[in-house]
C-alpha cells in the first residue's frame, strides 16, 4: 500500500449536500458503523471508534466551528 502524504484540504458543499452527508453520518453513529466520505478526490474511511469533538476558533471578526473526528491508523 502506498504511503499516504500529509494533507490539509477544505471542501465547500451546498446546504442540500451537507444535509445528506450529515444524515449518512448520523446513521453510522447511531448504528456503530464506520463512515465513508470522499473529500477532494480521496475516499476517507472514518472508523466507528473515532473520537468526535467540536472546535471553535475566533480571530478578530472571523469565527470558525469545526466538527472533527480523530483516529489513528
């Protein structure tokens, strides 16, 4: 298996796309199944054991709210 390189990308979705992804995510969380999503050309598998956190950042007038999953391969 090829070594994965470091990566930091961001993808913007429409409200309709976001709702669909959140529904799939909620279904996986409720059933204890892994969640799979494709982001900027790469399929990401989030294991059911991943840790979920919410991060809030503020810098001047800009604010950011991130829903994050963290895990180790």
